[in-house]
């Protein structure tokens, strides 16, 4: 059975979840039958022995640990090393907001999300005893990267023994939510929404049929609402183990900060573990 990733790297930290993240990375190394590189960026020599202890306690080879010492933003060093080593999947941890069961990306992880040359897997709650991904959701985008995203989800589901993948799309019609005093206009709006929802589902079915995926049941859901926000909420409410989304096919620009893409809503508050699939990775 083919594997979507063959060269993995994990960003090693001394955070409370650092050991669990290594356990997750170790499991994925074995699942994908892949290589695993351990990367840590820091400035304090005193951390080295602690890092090696964490790696050894995780059952991993200390010889695979690379400690990069440099001032400034560690994300730049990780991005450079990932590119030099031809890594195709980078594994990192998210942060938990105090007293609130919500997860978000720290500044380093957010930079990696935007600039990593390869796919990135963000763990919200890594476990010291990983159980794998059984409840997998995938955002469908009608692009080349979107095709690779669905294929990656299918390969992971097959390797994990998951019986089904949930394919999601959301759409929004500006002005449709405005309440009209005219009953006929309201009825027309409902009809337009239903018709568009059917069209979205039909396009999803055609798109997936062209991928000729085998071995995993596919369920498709078309959601009406704010793009990116609606699907993210749906994933959270259905307690997904993994949400697989396509990376943008171009580098982010200043205008994207003024008018965020649907992807920004996913990473604003991570609904589950998230795999960001980079096209061509």
C-alpha cells in the first residue's frame, strides 16, 4: 500500500507536550515506513542534555537529532533545513489557550503554516499512547492541490484502517441571509440555496469520480455558510481525529491579511489535528 509521505521531520521542543509529539511522530514513521529527522532550534546549550533525554525516552535515535543554534526566528531555520533535506512532511505541535479548550498556532507554527515548502501536520493534543486517525475529514477544493489533498487523505485512511472519509465543501451567497418582508423573495432565496447546494454536491461527485479512489467509503457534505468557518465548525462538532486541507497554490500576500482566505479560519482556532497538504510535496 502506497504512503503519501516518505521523509518526515518533527520540530522537537521542551514543551509539556514535547514527549507526546515525538511518540506521534514515531508512530507515523512506522505507519508510513518513512525516515524521520528530529529538528530543534535554540540558543541555550543547557537544553541539549534535556532534549536528548526526551528523545531517548521516546524510543528514538538521538543520532537523528539536529540542534540548530541561531538567534532570531527559529521558523526560518526550520524552513531552510526542511528544504535542504527534501522533507515532505513536517510535524509540529499547536498550543492550548489557558483555561479554554481551544487550540491555536504560536508564531513559529503560523510561520511554518505559511512558508513551509512541504506539507505540515499540526497536532492539537498529541498523546503518549497514540491511537491513530480513524475519523478523517477533508476539505474539497477543485484544484491540482485539492486532488493531492483528497488522495493523501485516502492513503492515510487506508493505512490507518479507517473505513470512511468525510469530504466537505462550503459555499456562501452574498445577500441571501438578508431577511425580506416579501414572502416570495424569501422563498426564492431558499430555492436558490437548495439549488446551489445540490450543484455543489454534484460537482464534488464529479471531481471525486475523476480521482478513481478505491478501498475507502466516501461521504460528501455541502454546507452553506461562511467559507472556511462553516466546515471548520462541522469538523469540530463531529470530533474529527484529522482534518486534511489543501495549502494555497501561491505565497500569501499583503491583501490576504486584509481579506483572509478560508484557510485562515481553520487555523484561527484549530478544530482538530490538521494536515496542510502542499501541492507537489
